[in-house]
C-alpha cells in the first residue's frame, strides 16, 4: 500500500491581476487596413477597440505581468506560490514553457511549471488543475494565468478574423481552503466536442494563422452552453438564482448576451470586456474579471460563473467566489 498525501477541503481565490499592452487598435484604424467598417464590427461582434502587443512583447512577458499583479493583490511574494499553470494557444517557443519563463522572470525558487493548450477554455482548465493539486495537498497556493498574443497568429489581411483577435493576460491566485465553509472554487464541468475539432485552427498549413468556423461555433454555443453552465452551477451546490456574476469567454457580444438571456442572468453582472479588449482567447475570462474587480464593479465573495469554450473543441465551466475582501 502506498501513502497518499493529506487532502484539504478545497481551494479559494485570493488575488486577481491582469495586463494589457499599451497600444489600442480602433475599428476605424482597422477599416484602413481591410475592407470593413466600425459599424460592421460593432453590430456583428460588439467590439469597439482592442489592445495589441509590441513586436518585442511576448506571451511570457504578459503572463509575468499578470501573475506579478495577482500575487501582489493576494499580498504575497512570488515564492508564496508553489505551482504556476499557464493557459495559452499562441505560444510559438515551446521550451522553456511559458510557466518556466514566468518562474525565471519572477526569480522563484522551485515552483511546479505547467502549460496548458486548450485555447479559449484553457484558463478554466488551469483552474481545475490547480484546484485538484491544492485539494490533493500537493501545493498550498497556485497562480493560474491566461496569456495570449493572438496578434502574432492573426492574418492581418483577413477581415473575417483580424477584427476579432487581441492580446493580453489575466491571472488568479488560488489558496488551500482549510474548511468546507471556506471553499471558493466549485467542481469543473469540462470536456470536448471531437466532431468539431477543426472548428478553430492555428497550424502550419495556414501559415500558423488563426481561422475558425464562426457560424458553427455560434450554433454550438447557442445549443450546448446553457446545459454545461447549468451543470457547473448544480455541481457547486447552487441554483442559477444564486449566481451574481457571469463571465463567459469574451469572443463576441452576440454570444454573451443571448447566453445570459438563456440562463436568466441578464439582471446580474455580465462581464462584457470584449467590447474594449476584443477576443483574447485563454486570457479573456481572467482579464475581464480582474479588470472589473479592480474597477470596483464586482462584489466580494460573489458566486461567479465562468465558462470557456473554443479550440479543441474544448470547454470548461466552474463557479468561483470572488475574494472575500474589497479589491
Ligand atoms: N467586415 C465586413 N464584412 C465582413 C467582415 C468584416 N470584418 N467579416 C466578414 N464579413 C462579411 C462576410 O464576407 C459575409 O459576406 P457575404 O454575406 O457577402 O458572404 C458577411 O460579412 C457575413 O459573414 P459571416 O461570417 O456569416 O458573419 P457572422 O455574422 O457569422 O459573424 C463572427 C462572424 C463574428 C466570426 C461570428 O460568426 C462569431 O463571432 N462566431 C463565434 C466565434 C467564437 O465565439 N469563437 C470562439 C472560439 S475561438 C476563439 O475565441 C479564438
């Protein structure tokens, strides 16, 4: 018989951070680059502007900035966390992985370093992995980061995709919850839709550029998302009425708004950061929530429904509580 590590009750979120590059790209500017218009982009996607990284700014640089902010927000030094999980689908340098680059940049001693690529649902997969490691008693604290430089994998001559994509990063710090009453991360409902595995593509045949079947994804979201998110709420032992904040993947306002309507969440706080940040894939959920939290738009200890979906075709959803303090 082997000895197992001592398990703890669960985990909770104690810090949120984010980073966006300085450069803002407006719809008007895009209309000078491809055959599009501010009106088309706003009505089809809700996006007004987005942030684009400098040429020399990497996925790891943005991940490090978001992690640094989240760790400081939690009142910790970098060595206060023992696990780094990074979700990204726009990494072109594979080793050291992004988590390893973050560990080096933050001058940490010996953290566990894990990268995850499940595209737009990568961050929620990261929360599941970090929560499991904490619950198993392997680490006391973890930082989960979503970071993307989609501008580097965007075909800037393709109007069907270049109006959507953007860059940025967001991060949460998770800590062990000693008692059941302190648990702030619910079970993850996660999986994939293998028949749609090619709905989102970034590969050599397309010159490593992002392409997607937007219509197919819209249809999937409208028919499948409500069931997955309802399961996540039920798994957390809550009812939809208990949810105070809804943060779906920030892909398109035309998915976010009808989904909130399907779930009866239109009178709650629905994060719509996509309007000023565009689609930042794995970064979109932590970036949007962290921004709104630090702007004072999100209550503390609030049941918050996260739902990521996209490339793979993968999805993941869980309910988390925002930190039990003022931002
Ligand atoms: N400007 C002007 N016209 C355009 C543009 C543009 N930027 N892009 C496309 N068009 C045209 C098309 O050529 C087409 O013209 P046609 O009718 O003459 O052929 C017309 O507009 C309609 O194009 P559609 O692609 O059918 O537009 P749709 O209404 O489906 O909107 C969109 C496209 C915004 C991509 C939408 O399908 C969508 O958001 N889908 C969901 C995507 C998603 O959620 N992905 C998430 C996972 S992947 C990830 O996040 C990385």
